[in-house]
């Protein structure tokens, strides 16, 4: 790829939630602080919402990596599960020993016993549920009942819901109004601001090993913000493609035209146009030729 060309150790704009790339903007740090304060205060339910691509999963991973040793954490990335299966997933995360074909009563009893043992050992248990807007209503009610378990001081289980804004509508259902009332900490994640964009790009490039001067021109950054609307996932996708295009031309800096063409090829990039796919294919082919030429030159030198 283009790492060697730009002096990078690794690709800087991946879309996997790597906590080393967590960007501490004012908003993301505020969201993380909200989680940490809520967790340490022992609240039963905490809610984090945000549009698609705003970094909820990365925030969740960062939170799990940041809480202290006094916490035992469980993480369920796909909670679209009926109540029994969700309870089995929680038991698995907490390493609760279960008999084969355990009945519902024994399952809940075993989870409760594990939670009490951890509390006696001075541990707080936090369950993080990603994509929480997909949790069935009956499963949310089962989770609420679990949070009824408490000592004289605090809850035995805290639950953090990470979800898209649809989660808010989900929680308006009358049958789970008791759960909604228990959410005492809530944070909504927004997009990056224009002022954040330069720092965001510089941060990810620095983590990836870049030590040079500005890699994205001012015009390129402005175009990147316009095409991505500050949504981190879109920023990453378009920036990655723009770097490929700059590499394909043998350039050492990403220009506005590279970002514009990359945005045209990206769904949600707000810049689609006829012929975009054709031009993108041509540039990828050019990059492939350069990579092949570099490989041949390296073989000759060896």
C-alpha cells in the first residue's frame, strides 16, 4: 500500500476500533469522563447515543480499557438476543459455570451468585452493550430486573447502553418506562467540528508513525470536512482513499482534488457524480502500477 511512500508504520485511517487511535477531542473526552464518573458512582444504567460512524464502539473499547482493576467488565457487541440467550451471553462473559441445558431459574440464580461473589471481593461489574438499539424490549426488561440486585451501598450490576438515536425511541415504550427512568447519565456523541479536523488527522497520522510536515493541504482538509460532515468513519474512509490517490500520482501531499475524487467514490461522501467509479478505478490501477514498479526496483537492488 502507501505506507512506505508517506513514511508510515501502518495504515492510519482504518475503521476498526483501535483504542490507540482514540482522539481526545473536547467531546470524546467529555463522553469518556461521563462514563467513568457514572461507573464509579455505581449507577444502574448509563446511555451513550450517536449517529452511525461517530465512534461509539471505539469509545466503548476505550472505556473498557480505562476503568480500573476494581471493575469486572463484560462486553456484548450484538445484543439482538432474546432474554435467555442474552443471559447466557452475560454468564459466559462473567465465566459463570453452568450445567448443560440449565433452566431459566438456575441460570439467573448462578448469575446472581457470581455477582454477589464479585461484590464481596470488592469488584464492580459493568456490562457494555453495543448496538443497543437492536435489543428486544423483553430483553431490556430482563436486564432491568438484573439491576434490581444491590447491596446496601450500590448495584451489583451496572449496564452501559451504546446505541444509535433510535435507542431513545426504543426506550419510550411504555412497558419499559421503569428502565428509562433509571438512566441517570446520558451522553450524545456528535460529529467532529471543523476545528477538530486538523487535529484529528494529525493525531491518527502521528500514531501511524508519520513524522513529516503537513500531509493534507488546507484545501484538502476543508474539502474532507465538507464531504464527511465530520463523521469520523467517513473521514477515515475518504482520507484513506485520498492517500491512495496521492500515492497513485506519486505526490507527497494530499490535495483537494484527491479528496474530491475519493468522496465521489464513497457512499455518504456527499459528492457523488457520473463517472466517479471510472476515474477511481483508473487511479487505483495507477497506484497498482507504482507498487509493482517499486517491488521490481527493490528486487533489482537486492
